[in-house]
């Protein structure tokens, strides 16, 4: 038994096969296939560990169809950490079979190096925005989009020509004396696809007179972790830990739900490295999500203009089930003058984005998204807010596809609109 | 029949993507929620009655066993195959076909979750009475196969009392209708035979159930006692006063502590017993009845009483009970849920026996039970990876059932016989009784292909084909 | 109470021998003896549903008058159950139960319940008005003991409400009318007699008004114990009899609301207090008004919503044929009783044929409970023949290979 699997054997054994996960898994809800539910995943890993099954295509494929949304964990009686078990399975597959060169390049060369990554993303963006997909394909960068490329391309309408890190130097970040209160961790989703969100976030922070320093962080590493490349995830985490330690800020803030969740989970990556583990724990204590940070500070935002709009909220999996941040976003929305907050049914049901799940498993992802759109319609809200770039992209796509008159934005953008009049 | 050909023929019936035959897929269809394991040779997802019928006819032509499966949440080994063969998965037959308020019926496909039906009926002011604890994951087809119960059986009966008819694919593949919307179909009660037959004499592909108007008013009371005996006596006294509450549920101290650790329902951790009582019906006079019940509890030394003021509080009081099995599951990696029923007044004796068995085998056992109808669920905790512990668990389970039989009860209140309790059937039935059951099976399934090896043990002398595996 | 010979004579069933066993063991030995001589057996109770059993024209060899088994074997009010011999009448069971403790009841009230034995009620799946709230034999029977065609004593079920051990033969044998086994005792659920009882009697001049009232009542949250519509040919009005039981306040409220509801739909009625009055009223609503050798009793079943319309169509048939008939509809279940009397058997036969036609058109079924022998002999299949051939016939062949018990009626 390898180390990776040994670490989860006790965990998979906790599953007593009651089957109640079936009621909560968004993928099982679509396929009704036992391979797509926590009970099945745990059974697969257990049999893999016990040598009954080989790690072949048929075993690994369902493991990669899991959203890692933790709906099962939240409702599992013995609270089996199926997400960890699934990742361990993916990691083991990677260890034995390896990964496509392109993925290795992505996780080992691009994600840890933000400048290099920007270059390559730009190439892809040119291809997309000018319709030069063939050229892009020839360059091999976006080969991994595979056969659903036509549909998948529509998920992101248009890639920005300037990334957040390029915009940042021109932003007024307020007074520069004293220690940085907030180290702003730049998430890739906002940097490369939705830079306007980062701009809004910073504006809101600066408005309160907080000293914000933009961290020279690289990707948080979640894509590598989700794929099972634990080695790359650890390398990335070490780099970020060092970068953020040097900044010595009071708080490490990011408005990307996936980033804040993964940063807080860094200690789990270093169970066998006590020294790094301690440093990861120290960092984790400082990490805050946007609404988590803002909700107690809302009064310091000053006066707001009345917005007179119906607003609802989608809980990103990484905010609700990973970090248990559920009350804060709602408290913020309900406190904004003029806003009529309406609760969406199944607000915490996964939207199907799950990082790059919508690209890798387009059909499943769209089926999951369809349910979310059904629930959204019931609210009759004009604005849908959330706190994760993956969700923002996916939900915008859903709204566009169904031609709904709904604006999809981050809470920071709504706050900017209300309190800064932008 | 050669496997590749079987796969091709099944693909021709249900479509290529709906047949699973690789080892990894089959490995997750060898279990349900019991401790029994049995690997199928192939899994086929059916979407229509016609497909189910064709699969069964194919199985007949080639002599291949088959097992119908819903969510696989039964607790007795009902959906795990004993001799390989085809698993016919009905989960994709998940439509509610009709709700007829005037005739008080609903027609559903077997893959509809019990809770999904309840949720469809509630806005109309109706409900479907059998509400097993598994309702959010168990399918109506599964409920029919196992004759599922739930906490409301004392007053409303079990699944069998609420099924009016079913479209059935017989073991030879022909399709017939048992019962229907006209009540009292002439002749012996075939619907009554089907419900609880654990998939051994046919597969229900449509189910016609009775629905009822939601009660006007519900009162939920939580009472805490210092001993199981006093809680049990309170239950007996309530019934002796001529009241038939809709629910009477009890949890013991081990379960209470587990629940507090996970759900935090507000139960005092040193309480010996928690009793939940629910009255339902017309509002008139219900408050008086509730007061009478509270008096009775007090006269049995209840430590505290809480009456729910509204549906939110009602949900709170129930949260502990609904999370009980799960909370107990946190204490050890595996648990065996036993399922015996004794006449209610014999519950204290039954619980004493359970305690004795727990001490004898050194296994912690918690108790949740439907105090109203005498159905007890001792939860035996253990680590399933330890074969020695597993053996002790099976022995403990059998001894509990022996005690239950001795007290004039039965060995399965709601979870079914499956494979798990085949040998215990002899505790309550003679060979003559069992032979009559075997003849039913033989009459309807002469080739013994329809979920073989379940429900009725083979005659003495014939080896059982079944071995419980973990 | 009629003797076995009287019942057989009236039903026109030739029988070579009549025995009155006094215990289950006796039944078993008699059956074993009958087996040796290949004698066909008819278990007999009160004979009120003798039409259900397709007795062959040549009659039977051995009649077992089960009324010799008539004790209450076990009585456990604390656990709300009892075990009773098959030969005791329903009325007697209730009379004895009412004397126990605070008073208990077996809420079964088939027509002619002073004659109906428990075993007969079970074998014929008989029921009456109280099924509206309490259900039928399948909801009240917890277990059954009997003797099979080999003369072996067998038992299924138990005394508990929850029981899923093995095939549910306690339910399966209900309605088997002597074709699969001879029932010797049944374990039953009993209930405490409610604190208060009352009855509403309401008249409606028009079927459409009544239909509106029934719909509203069935869709409400009210919980009457019984809901019967009864009338006979030539009546001006349709009479509704409603039983109410429970907490005094609930009974009072329901009585009030039901009378109001009736008024709103053009009906007129009154409420009568007391258990005796309710019991009497309910019995009168389903018992035949006239019972002669030329009276035919039919039981019809159809979807609830079609119950009244079917019964009214049957009344039309009777009126056209100038047959004197009375009708009782258990309006919450779609179950109806038709009692028709005429001096001409062929007129009755013709009427029965038409009743079956219109019932079938509406998706319902009809069975003969009793009547002139000719009608019973020429009735044909008493259940869905295809279904029976596929499922019941193979079971019958294994359970009664020598055909000693009554045929299935396919």
C-alpha cells in the first residue's frame, strides 16, 4: 500500500454503506450511477487499497467525475472525508500512470510562476478572442479542451486583454505607511478572466482606509491538488507560504472562495512535514474570505445609495461546505440599504463549475447548472451574487444560455456600487 | 451464455451506455447497506417496463439469475446477487406518473424516492403515510420489495397497507397488473403477497399507492426519563388510556450521547431514555390529549417535557431521532442494525436481553426503537475490517433474534429477511410453513432466477448457496 | 343462526357429509382423512358469501362447519391484539370485547355480521362501513393459522403490527375463499372503543347534489369512521349515513360541520348521539332489507370517484327490469352492495350480466356473494382469468395438487 492510499484507509473504512449520500450528490442526481456517489467512490478506493481492483481507466474515470463539492461530507453521518479519499485516488493514478505532458507543464511550470502563466494565457486569449482556435490548438496549450471545444468556448464570453496584475500599478491603493493590514492574494480566476472584480474588491478595502498590499503570489495550487498532483500542490503551497510570510500582514485576504478554502487547508498537505505544517497553520489563521472579512466591518463603509434591487446569493461549495461561511454574505446583502434579499432554494447546491469540471465534463456540468438556473428563476431576482470566479463564470454562462434578465456579480462589486457609487 | 454476448444483447435492449460490465463498475454493485456482498455479472439500467420485460425474458432464455435494484439502501442483503447474473437497475425510472386527489391515489415508477413523492404531495395537502427513516434515499420500488415501515406504523400501518396495485414483470417476463384503483380485487391478495416479497416473485414497474389528506393538526412531545423501564411504562399507560398516537419513539443513553455529539438536539447526556410522542388528527380535543399524555409521563417520573409550538420546533425535536443512526455510526466504523419486533409490553424484557448479549460478546449496543409497535433496532458497533469482531457481531445478532422469538415476537419488523436472516426464519416458522413459502416461489419462479437465495431458507440438508461476506 | 344443512340447502349445494370440528387438530385430521379418500372439502362459516366460492355442480364431499371453533384463544388488550378461532361471528367477538377493560372493538362490520364468522370474513375479504377509517381485513389481520391441503397445520404472521418475515401469507390468503387453505384462527388488531360516538343521517333528493357533498367531504380534513349511501328502488331520496367516533369535541365539531356541508349541497339531516345508535344505523345501512331464496347479493368495486355513478346506473338497470333492489355504497372506498330480489331467476341473471358489463366499462369488478344456485353456477370466472392463470394457478397446483380444496374460480 502506498503512502498516499495508506493515509486514507481508515477514512474509507468509516463508510458503512448506508447510501444516504445519494440524496445529496449533484452528479448522482443526474446519472443515478453508483460509481458517481460517495459510497461508490469510497468502495473503489477501499478495493484499490486492498488489492482487489486495479487502477485502470474504468476505476479512474468516475473518480475524476466527482465535483469535490463536499455535499456528501456535509450530510454523511460519520462525516467520511470522501473528497480527500477521491483526491488520494487521483493522486495514486497520477503516481502510477503519470499525467499528460500538458498537465505536467501546467502544474509544474505555469501555476507556480505567475509571469510565465500570464504569457501563455495571453496566447490562448488571442486565439479565442480573434477566433484563431486552430492556431491555438496547434500550439497545444488548450488541447485539453478536447472534443467539446465548440460548446466549451462559449463558457467564457471573452477573455480580457489586460490582466489584473497589469492594471494594478495604476490603482490608487491609499496610504502606504505602517505595516500592511491586508495582503491581497490574487486568484487566477480574477487575474486572468474577471479583473474587474479585483478592482472592485480593492476599491472597497481602500475606501475603509485599510492599507492593502498586493501579494506576489502564484496560483494557490488547487487545480493541481484537485487533479491529484500532490507534489506540485505542495511545491506551490511552499512558495506561497514563503511569499506571504515575508509580507507580514495582519490578514491575507482573497475574494476567491476556492483560494481562501485551499489556503486554509494548506496544513493538510504537510501532515508529514511538521515544520511546514506549523507555518501553514500560522498562515491559515490569517486567511479570510471577502464576506468573512467585510461583514463585521460593514459599518465602516459609510453611507450608501439605495439600490432598490432584488438580490439573491449562491453559496460556492468552497465557501459553505469548506469554510462554513454562510451567514456573513447574507448579512452583508441584507444590510445594504434598498436591497431586497431573497433566498434561493438550494442556494448551496453546486453550480457545476468545480474549477475546470465544466470543461472536462461539459455534459454533466450543464445538467448540474440547469438545476441551479431553475432555482434562480424561482427567486425572480435581478442580481445574483456569489464569491468565487468559477461560479461567476458558470452562472453567467447559465444566465446567458437561458437569456435570463439577471446580472451576475461578486459581492464586492455590489458593495462598490452601493457605497462608492460606481 | 458467454459474457460478451450477454452484454451485446443487453445493450440492444437498453442502449450501449446503459450496460456496465467492467470489474470496477461491477465492484460497486455488489453491496447494499447490509453486510452482505455478491458480485453481479452485469448491470443494466432500464427505463421502461418493456425493457425490464425483455431483460427478464432474455434471462429466462439463457438461465441467468437477475436482481432488481433501486437505491440499494436495504439492510438485509436484498439487492446483492447470490449467484451473479444481471442487476436490473430501476433508478432511472423515476417519474411520478399521476396524482389523483379525487380517487386518493398516486401512480409512480419504482425509482421515485419516497421523499420525492411526499414533497410532490405536500403542497396539495396530501401525503403518503409510510415514511421510513431512509425516505430521502429509498425508492418506492424498494419500499414495496421490503414492505418498509417507519415511525408512524402503529397508527397507519406499513407499506403494504398503502399499496393498491402494481404493474409487475413476472419472473418469466410477462407483464400483469396486481390490484388497481378499484379496491378489493377478487381472489387472494396478490398485492399483499408482492409487498415484502423482496424481489423474488416479480418486479414492480409501476406502483399505485393510496394517498391521504394531511392531518389538520399535529402535536409533538418530547419526554426525558431516567430509565428505559419508565419510558416503556409511560408508553403502555398512554395506550391503556385509549389513545393511539401516530408516533412513539424511544432512544437509549448510548444513542442520546452520540446524537448530542453530532446533531446537538439538546438532550441531557445522562438521560437514560428519550421518548418522542406525536398525536395527529383533528385539532379538537388534541390539547386535552396532549395534557393527558404529559400527566402520564410525569406519573412515570419523566424528568422533563417539551411540547413543540410550531413546525420549526417540531423539526428540532425530531432532528435528534432522525440523526440517531448516523450519529451512532460516528462511534465505530461499522454497525449492524438489528430489526426485531416484540409485543410492546415485552420491550423491557427484550432490552434486558440486548444488554446481556452486549456484555456477553463485548460489543457496544445502542437502542433506537419504535416503542409504539414494539419494533426494536439494536445497533451493534464494531470495526468491519476485523474478521473476528465481525463473527462476534453475527453471533450477537442471532442471539438477539432468538430472544425476540422467545418473547413471542418476529425476526424482522421492517428490514426484511434478505440473506441475512435466512437461518433465523426457523426460529418462528416450522418446516411445513417454510415449505408452503417455497412452493409459492417455485410456482411463480420455477427456474429460480428472480433474486434467488433470498427470503426463504432452503430445506434442511440442502446447502445454502449463500455466504455472508463483508 | 342457520345450520350448515340449511345453508347448503338454500345455496343448492349437494354435500355428502357435514362435520363440526372443535379444534385445529380436528380440522387437520379430518383433512388428512379426506385426502385418503380424495374428498373435496368446503369450509363453511355463516354462508353469507358462499357465492364467492365456485362450488362445482356436483357439490362437495365434506363440509367442515367451522363454527365449532369459536373461542377467543388469546386476548392481550395491553398490546392491542387478540387471537380468535375462525368460527366465531364478528358480532359475538365485538360483544365480548366490549366487556373487556375499558371496552375494545374489532372495527369490522360486514353486512350480516351476526352470521359472518371471522374465518368467513377473512376468506371472503368481507368488510363494512367502518373500513372507511379502519381499513379491511388486510389492515387488521396480524397473523393466521390454518390447515393446508395435506392436513398439515401451518401458521404465518404473528401478533405484531410490524412483520416482514417471509412472504406475507397472512395477507395473501385473504380472499382465497377456501381454495388455498382452511383458516382455523386469525390474530387481529383491536382498538379501544372511542370516548364518543355519533351518527349523521342525511337525505339528498338529487344524485348530483349528493356527488358534490361526497367530493367535498372526502377532500376535507374531517375523519368520519363510516360514509355510506343507501337507498332502494322506488325511494325518493338517497340516504347518507355517517359514523363519527373519537374525542367528544372532535365528534361534536364533525357532526356540526358535516350537517352544514350537507345543507350547502341541498341535503337535510340530523345528528344522533350514542354508540348503540351509530352501530345500529351503520348495520342497517348495509344489511339486505329482504332476504329470500330469490335474493341475489352482489359486491361491486370501482375507483372511488366513480362509486356513486356506478351504483346509480345499476339502480337504473334494476328499475328497467322492474326488479326490487336495495343499494349500499361505501362512498369513501368505491365498494357497493346490491341486493336484488325477483321471483324469476333468469331476470336476476340478466341483471347480473348487465351489472358486470357496466362495472367493467368503468374499470370495476363484480362478485356474487349469494343468490339462486343457477346464477352462481353459471357465473364464470370470479377474478381476472389471465392474471389468475399466470399466478394463482401455479400456486394452487403446488399447494393443492389433488384438488381437494375448492377451485380458484378462474
